[in-house]
């Protein structure tokens, strides 16, 4: 979160992909006095500067409030997720497969006429589920 704005940042080697307001910016790493700084090629007014766990996002000269990571579990909770494909294959036509993540570490959902539940854990960027 950068202030009240949800901004997504992902990394692939020396490339950062920053999503702000539905717009994706691909940035290359540039030299910085400290931390890791990324800029859109040819546009130094759009950048992401990572220092430890926090960062600063600037889009076309507009600087957002300091960014702090959001707990991954909090991002999953409070909504019902609908599965669109599993390993590239869509569920049976007209079947609705759902997932809901609780604050208590439990996951539940339904798939057409069946329901399931189990536990989940988040470690960094990894999500694991058991007993589903």
C-alpha cells in the first residue's frame, strides 16, 4: 500500500513490473546510491525505488506516499474467489468453483454440489493448503 493506493510490484531479475491504477509499467534497474531503483526506459519521471521492505513510486512525476508491504493473508481474506481454470483447464461448464480464506488459517469453498475445507499457510510468496 502506498498511502491509500494499492500498488503491485513484482520482480524478474533486473526488471520490476509496477501496476498503478490498472496501468502496468515495466522498469529496468538503474544505478542508485542505496537500495534498488528501477525506471521506465526513456522516462526517468516514472520509477520505483526499493529500500528494505518499503519503497517509493513515482508515475509521470507524481510521487505516491511511502509504500509498505501488505500481509499476503489479508489480501486473500474477505472475498470469495472464483476459480476460472485449474492447470489451464476450465471447470466443467456451468460449475462454479470457489475459495474463501479465513483469518483463522482455514480455507473453504464449493464445487458444484460438493464442498470442502482445510487449512492454509502463507510463507513469503508461497501458499500451501492441506486437508482439502
